[in-house]
C-alpha cells in the first residue's frame, strides 16, 4: 500500500513541463529544445547553454510548423535567422547579444547579399556581431544557407 501511495503522490507532484526538460550534463550544460522551434532530424541538438553562453547549431530556413524548407531564397535565409533568434530568446538573449555568427552559403555571389539584407532588417543600423561567411559545396537537405550563433546571456540565479 505504501508503494502505491508513493507512486500516486510522485505522479501528482511531477509537473508536465518538467518531463520535457532535458537533463543537464555532469558539468551543467543545458540542452535547448524550446517550444515553437524546428525539430532536429538527427543526432544533434538545437543549442546548448554553458554558463553565460548560448551556442546555437546551424539553423536552416525551415518552417517550424511544417518542418519543411521555406520557398524563396531571401525568405529561406530570413527564416534561418529567425530560427536562431527564437532559440536565443528562449534563454533571455537578443540578437544584440550575439558574440559571433557563422554563415554557410552554397553560392557566395548569389546569397551573401540576402544575408546582408536580412541582417540589416533584424539588427537595424548595427552594430553587427562578428560574422564569418563561408561558401560550401553542399548543405544538409541541399539547402542554400545555414547560420549558427553564439550568444552572451548571463544566467539568472
């Protein structure tokens, strides 16, 4: 009877949202999977928090509602940045808290102007974070752009 009561009390005590919280690493690294974000398609996480820094994996122009690529080059690049922004904001960071961006494109001449335009829209007149842009032969899903970021977001104690 004690075991049954303990099971009932334990099941009532556990909050549903707590079940979605991923475990911390032994050193306290938090894996991020915020509501409204895209779903990883393999053995990777959207991001992590390590101390006061948030590291966001390469985001592509995928619609979080459908998990399909957005149509249109500029719109897809914008969505990649918005996917990164959502994860950063889930940890209390803003785009102005970006300390480093890396952008991968499959055609520098064709896609860099869109990357610049989207950054101007999202960051306004600046200042802009340090950014490296690299032309690569191919991206996952034959996509055209992927953007990853590191953000400073002091932990709230």
